């Protein structure tokens, strides 16, 4: 088993982009809370509203999977790649404020959060970030610039990021968050259930035996550049079922990068047998000389064609 090489936490020194801070009106927020207190679980005007979730529910049910947890991978690459710097900035700050008067959590008003909540793409990325990084018993509320209430339910897909509510993430914890997001990327625009497992992914009780098609191992490496934007390295090691697909490299590039016109920074590795080791609780892989915990994904065989249309 490879040993872990510790790295120091990054200083939060990156200057924010020249975008005006959006003033979230407390009056609108109060109206949103009032709507919640009146029994409206999905207030009118809620932009999240669960439109792309299973069963059109505002909360994605945490279905159990073999050695892991289950989500759906419908995060568009241009959304995640285009706003990755802003989300990384957000991980360097406390994420939410607790309102004891009504037992609610509200998105903290700071520059990166305000940038993210101000657009449809930013809110979609926040939704997936909260699913990955925040406990399933917490729902984050935020009012967008139009005064509409947005809800972001946690799903608790990671064990290392639960303190993000009130404490900035370390670089390693941010890498876990971006690895979880990496596994959720999908340029096809369809909901595809996935099973995630790994050293930092909780094992939910029960099992869904349908996740038998082994897809890949995923890892995100983040290099902090004080005073400049961070450098992201997205890494994937195809597993045996995926390796049997024709054009699997092309498919993976489409799955992760899609129509994003910037630098996707994706590396599809062919050294899985030498670089990766499986332990009793998950895989670790060597990324540039550092052993990192990775996330393993499985699909249901009936859903494979939704992502890979050239598989046996």
C-alpha cells in the first residue's frame, strides 16, 4: 500500500475577480423564511425546485450502494469548469450562517458565494457542491439577486467536508470536494445514477445490487498559487468494464470536458495497475508523486449506453 505524502494547507490569498458583490436583500430572505415557516417546502419561485432530480423532488434520496453512496451525474462540464475558481474561493471561507431563531442555514454572503448564487450556472454548481460536501440533514438557503429563494439540500457524499458550514476547507478537503464533482460531470444532459465509493465516501446501510458496471477511478489535484488562480489537475483511471468500450478515451473527454472551451486539464491514465492500489476501504492512486484517495464509480449496466454508446 502506498503511503500518503502530506501537503500544507493553502493560504486564502487569491484575489477575487473584478465582479461587484451582490447585495442579498435581508427583507427578501425574511420573506423566504416566512414561506418556510408557513409550511411551504418548495416556495413559489424556488429556482432549484428539484427540476432535474429523481422524481422532481427537492431532495435527492441517498440511495444505498455497494460500499458507498449513490448520486446522479448531470453536472454540465461548462458549468463546473467555468466556475471552478469561484467555488475554490468559496471553500477557503466559512460557507453558511446558522439562524437559531428558526433553525435554518443560510448561504454566507461573501464574494465567491455571491458570485455563484447570482447566475443559473452558479446555482447549479452550488447544488452539486452542497450535495457532495454538506450533511444530508442540512439544507442551505439563499436568496438570489431577483429575490427568489433557493434551496440546496446536502447529501453527505463525503466524510471530510462536513465542517465546511462554519470552517474553511483545507486544500486536501477541497480536492475531495472537486473529485466528487468530477465524478458527477456529464455532458449528455440526462440523469445517470452512479455509485461512489472510496476512503472519504460514507457507506450507507443496505445495498443496491444493480451497480455492477465498474467505470473508473477519479481524483482532483489542486495546486495553490498565491496571488493567482489555482491550477487544477483532473485525473481518471478507466476500470476494466470501461476499457472494453470502443473510443473510451473520446467518451471520457466528452463526459468531463464537454463543450467547455477553456483548459479542461484532464489526464486519462493508462498506469492503473502500477499507480493505484485497492485497500479494504477504497483505492489510492499516485498523482505526480503523491498518493491520493480516489473515488470509484460504478454504473448500472442498463444505464451504460446513456454515457458510453460504444460498449459491448
